[in-house]
């Protein structure tokens, strides 16, 4: 999760049902949810941690006593608490600064945010309790290390496909911390090829979708959230909405949506980035040549998105006859030539499309200046992984 309540708002009642079924749960919060309040001088962020602990105790039907532990992964220390009566339920807090909805960060924490880390605008981010400093690489490695240590079977996280960030009242926008946290969890879990997969749950914009929880499930969800609110004195740092569930929170109480899993389609090369699925397609001619550009676009079954794989490892376009996917300095299609090394591709077990030593990469739309290009094959992640079905 990004904040101490995202699970209660966007994944519940799923979590309640997992706890009732006796499943072990490791819940990880990347930010302290400080809302720009100073962690050491304001009770707000700490009360949110106590609030989610109270909510999990209520879901488990136990007391709120916890066993505190510091977990160390690659020299990074993470504060962790398990319920004394249900020790297989553990909550861990990275306490990175709240990036605020648009990702601009707060002046309290030098305008650091996960979104800026993701866009390469800052090279590292420091925890609000000064217990850790992370680069993007070390943050992903630490989450990966936790998942391996706990032998996680499945990751449930927020929406990693929405790239529009803003306030809850901005239609279609999700909080930047939600989107980037979900992306980091996905990148950390991707190489593990988890049996249960990685499931994304919609955040703020699920208000736009119909209510889909039966009244009794919505009621359970609301009761748990009220337990959290009871501990957190106010809904926001300015205490403009104490102890009550206001819109849009009320909308979220009646909803819970996970993103559909990706589906392969015959004859298409689908990027692991994004649902709805995005297919590799041939577009317009490059100026002054017979070569044509390629890009990914929403899959539509059209012939520019259809490919044939030759025994020699070439990808032949079905629309640009006699043209093949070519690596060169940038990906494009050019006349098929069985001797051309930059038209020979192999598919690695992680789904990477490899030409020579380089891989086809579709940047995440939330990156700065995202593009389709050739780049490193490691680490295996959604950006360099593709689905192909003949
Ligand atoms: Zn949140």
C-alpha cells in the first residue's frame, strides 16, 4: 500500500475475507501518509499507523497488542508489527514522505515524492523517521527481498496502470503515491513469477464505476474503516473532517474493483505494460525511406497489429508485406532480409524480446518522456516483457 488506509478503502472487504479464512498477511506501507505534517512533531502519521493496527485487530477479532520488530533487508531497516494473537498478520512501514496527490511533495520533506523518484527527478528518497534512504533500485530490491523472505504467493496492490495523478475530486485521477507504490510492488514482484500473480485494485477513480458490494459487505467495510477513524483523530491533517465518513469516502465503501488480468490474442505481441492491453503495431512510413515506425497502441485486432514469426526468428508484419521488425538504433520495420542480424529476435523465458544483447522496452506511461526503445534486458520487469501467442 501507499498510505495507512489504502487497504481499508480500496482492497476491502477482500482483506477481511482473507483474514477470516486464516491466510497469513504481510501488509507493507511505503509512505507514512503524513500529508505534509512533520513526523516527529505531529501525531497525525503515527495515529494512522495505530489506526490500521486497530483495524487489523478488529478484522482478526483480537486485541490490539503487537510484537514490534525491525526487519533489515540489504542494510535497510523497516519498522514492523505483528498482532500478538495472530502473528501471521504483520504490518510494516517504510515511512517515506507522502508525495501528496499530484506528486509535488511537501515543503516539510524537501518536496520529495515517489513520483519524482519514478520520473528520475530525484535520485533517492529519505524516510520521515530518518531510518532509511532509498534509490529506485534499492527500494525495489528491498521490497523484492521482503517478498522472498516471506515466501509471498501473491501480491495485491493498488492500480499500476493508471498514469493520471491528482486529487480524489479530479475525475479519473488517482493519488500519485498509489500509482507509483503499485508500480514498485509490481516491479519487485515481477521476477518472482508468483503463483498467485500480482493483482491491481482501483483507487480513487472507482467512484466512477457502479456500486458492486452487497449491502452487508459494504457495511463490514465501513465498520472496519470506522475503527481506523476512531484512532486517527482527524481524516486530514487540518482536522476539517473529524470522525466522519465524507464523500468520496462514502462512495468507496460500496465498491471494490480489481483490474482484469492480461489476455494474449493470437498473432499479436502484447506489452506487459497496461490494461486494457497494448499491442505492438506498425504505423506510418519514416520520411524518405521504405521503413515504417512501430509503437504500442490499444489492441484492436487490426492488421497493423498482426505478426508472423518465421522459423529464423523474424517478426514479419501482416500489414507491411515483406517487412520485418528491426532493432537497429531504434525499433522499426524494414524489408525482411534473412541475413540481417538486427531482424533476429529471441524470446527469453521472462518474456523479453531480445535482439543481440538488447531488449524491446515500452516505458511506463508515468515515466518522463515515455517511448518504445531498445535497452537493457535486466532486471526483468513489465517494461521489457511481452506476451506472444502465435
Ligand atoms: Zn491513499
